[in-house]
C-alpha cells in the first residue's frame, strides 16, 4: 500500500530567542496544514539545515547573535541561484522582527525575502503570511506597507532601472524577466523553465521589489528600456532539465 504524500506546508523556524521559538512552535502546531521541520537559533545553521530539511517557508528573525550570519545575509544566501540549483527547490523566507525599521525592511526585501512580519502581529496574521508566501505571494505587515507607501509617495518619480541596475537581479530572475518581456504568462514560464508556478510568482515578486517597480507592465518596460531584451531578440533558450 502506497503511503499518502504529506501536502502540509513545511516550516523552519530561525530565531535566537528560545521563548519566541517556543511561542511560534505552539502557534503553528495548532494548524493542520502546517508542519514544523526544524527550530534553530542561528541564521548560519538555518541556511545549512534548509538544504537538508527542505522547508517551504523559513520564518527568519532579521537580527541574530554576533558571529553568525544575520537574517538579511542568510536570506540572501537562501534565495541565491547557487543555493536553489544545489538544493533543487526555492524556499520562501518570511522575515520576522520586533522593530518596524525602514532599513531592515528594505534590506530584507532586497535580499529576496518574500514577506516581512512584526513580532507583535496577531497570530492569525502570521499564519496567513506563511500560507501566502508558501504559495508564491508576497506579504507585508500593514504597518510596514503604510511606511513603504508613504516613503514611495514622498519620493520623486524615479526613472526605470538601467542595465547596470538590472545586475541586482540573479541570473534566474533576469531569465524570468526576459520571458515576461516576451509576453509569456506565469504558467507558460513555469512550463518553459520546468518550474513550479509558485516559484515563478516568487521570482517575479522579487524582481519588482529589487527594481522598485510596482507592476508587470513596468517590468516589461524596464526590460526593454535597459536593453536586457531587444525587440528582435529570441526568448532565452529552454533548458533540457530544470530542478
């Protein structure tokens, strides 16, 4: 008799405060669709264990003890192409912090985080955030969203990113953006690159955040204006195999 596949979302907790980890663990154990695969107090160890435990979502404290990777650096390593290629999957990182700090928010999102939550958020919000990022969506705590919108509203209108600014993207993100610019839908990109649809959504969300864009249309315009894609270009080559 074949064992049923466990469809629950796999969650790894990384926070250096034992009481916080214990509270998060108790909260998430009550959710039938979530399963905790690890609880760690070290961001460096979280990166190492993620490759073995293969969580769908890593709940990461942005501030970790001296002498270890901080949550931002760990997030950058977890969302790097080399890590994804070596592990064969794309983890989503939900950054958790006690401080509504602009610098921490921007740094985490630029590093590739899929979401940002404050520790004083309601338990239901955290559960909803985990479910959202597990499905390839972005999630920002409302207080963080308000600050980002206010910051955006007070800035002068910025030009679309240049080709040099496109270097903020990983090679895989540039590949996804090129296909978006060629008119591919998320489903078509997923099939073309042999990726999960949620993974494509995650990549597109990171592209928008890193480039400071707010829509798919802006992303297409940026791809052509920067020279990443030219009108007579062919789509990137389709891989024979993609994890």
